C-alpha cells in the first residue's frame, strides 16, 4: 500500500509538468537532493574577457533555478604553469578561477572542470594544442588535417585521438589534470572521452591490433586510479559504452568500434554522463544495472528533456534500494561558450525564423529547470 501511494504521488508530480520559463530573480523553493541529487549545467568555460558576465549569470540564473553542479569545459583555457606551451590566448588565470570557485562555494554548487582526454584532440581542420605541441602522441599521424574539412571523408576523420599507450603522454596530461583540479579545488574531474573513433589503429606501433574495449577501459581505469589517489572522482560521457549496432543508436550516441564492452571492465565508481539529444532513450537503466552512477544529459530538444526528467524520477521512485541512488539526476549541456549562450539566453541573438527559437539550448534549459522547480 505504501509503495502504491509513493507511485501515485510521483505520477501526479509528473503529470503536472508543463514547459515553463522561469523569470529572472524568481523565488524557487528548494529541491531536496533526495529527489534529484544532481541538477547540473554543462558549458564551455568563459574566457577572461567574459568572466564577470558569466559570474553574474551564475548568481542570477543558475542559483535561483537550484543548479547544484556546474561542469566547465576548460581544456586549454587556463594559464597552466606546468605546461605554459599549451595555454590558449585570453586564458583564465588562477585568480580568475578562484572567482569561479568562490561564487560556486557561496551558492553550494559543485564546480567540476573538464579536459578532453583520449579523443577530441582536433576539430574540423584544426589540431588541438596537445597534438600540435606533441605530435608524437598522435594515434594516427598518417592522417593529415585537411584545408577544407568535410564529413564523411576517406580517412574517417572526425576528431583525432592521442595514443593511450604512448609512454610519455600521461606524464603530460595527468600533470595538466592535477593542476586544473587543484586550481578549481575540485572533488571530481570530467575527462570527456566521447566520440572516440580512432583507437587501436592497425598502423599504430603500440596499440595496433589490440582489443579496443580493453584499450578504452585501460585509459578510464588509469585516469580513475590517478584521481582516486587524490580523493577525486572521475566523470565521463557514456556513448562509447553503448552498443551502437544492437541498440540501433549508431556511431555517435553509441559505439560501432567495439569499445562498448568496456562497460564491464571499468571501475564501478566512474560517473556516467549519458547524453541523448534526438530521443529520450532509456539507457540510464542499462548503466545503473551495470553498477554505475548515471546522469541524463539533454541538449536542444526541450520535449525530450522533459521526458528524460520524467524517466529519471520514475527510475528513482520504482527501483530497488540498491539501484535508486545510481540514478543521479539531470545535466543540461550547452555546446558553445558562455558568450554565445548568454546572447541567446537574453534574447540578443537573431534567428532566421520563429521556429528556430523552439530548438535552442536556452529554451531547453528554461523548460527543464522550470519543471525541476515544480518538484
């Protein structure tokens, strides 16, 4: 009888969901962490020139919406002291980062830095800083960056990877990870590791012919163990751990190069950020049943985000005690820098048609956290 009452209460809350826009400075009642432990927002880290505007955004928009986790994609947007050759222009200083740390601490927001590891070492026709400075780390040095990038292409080039078995690569990347986590005073670190298409390539003298799942799991485990030795948790995107062929999810939101078997090889305390942008796939159940904590991550489709929130609440309400807390919550992803997002969010960005405004990151964010505020 008690279980039936709980289910009815959850169903009533879910049926009341409507798309909503929370006004600025709105008074929103606190959402207990027991209902939705992670209420996250993922975005590129601001550059120095827009830092103050982004801090205002945190105070005026994230805090009233009860966001309790802020994931910042930093990569080379920090003035690294250990490897200054890898800094971007206009990168954040340590003092700049401390301003972010302070506002998040004051607002009870868990601040997590991200640095893309393994994959995403290039984008379109540009090579990232790591492989530009240390080309010996390249998994596919024979694949040359094109002047005019197109997809698909004969080389299967989407983003380059570093070779996880290069004997010197971790001496560099782990130093960067430690420095970044220290600056952000972080309890967790996000390593990216999504959309890894180049791995265990036949022509690689170190990992050619090796099991791709074991290579992927080996990198995850190495990173997890290093972070754990310093009291920090590892977060990653979940797409490489899903079977793209069996599920029909394909090569982007899942894996077609057999890395998916790594889900059974990685430590169980790795946190999975499970992104699905076209459909509200029920993969959190899969990750939870594998013993992993999972966070659902929408992007631009507000209606999908609403369904994903409904699912997350149902998973938590109807699971066993063992499974319940593996369903950690929701995290809105923004695949631009804060400068572009804030322009869109505050209505300063022009769209070609009114219909274009219905499929935006900012609308999805408003709708998702409007629904969360009703819980």
